[in-house]
């Protein structure tokens, strides 16, 4: 076997090892990413569970505030009419 063939095999071996190293490194990074995304998903689910009772409360508050706003608009209209009659 010639020296050029041995050098080509050695260079090919080094390239294969380098690619294997980088692919293994990518696998490690992706596993860490999957772990982190799992934690984030768990956290978001916990937050969603904790705030689920807020929706009906906000709807009740909105209903009450709508009634207050309508009452205040009626009072403003009455005061406006009285000031026009007084003038």
C-alpha cells in the first residue's frame, strides 16, 4: 500500500472520528434541551392549573363593574338633565 493511500485512510479516519464526536455532542445538547423543555412544560402546566379559578372570578367582576358603569352613566345623565333644568 502506498503512502498516499495510508494518508488518505488516516485522514478519513480522523474525519469520521471528528464527525462522530460532533454528532455525540449534538445528542448531548439535544438531551439537555429536551430536559429543559420538559421542565418548562411542567411549569406552564402548573401555572395553568393555579390560575384556572381566576377566569370565573374575572367574569363576575366584569359583570359587577358593568352594572356599576351603567348606574354611573344613569347618574351622570340625571345630573346633566337637572343642571339643564336649573339653568
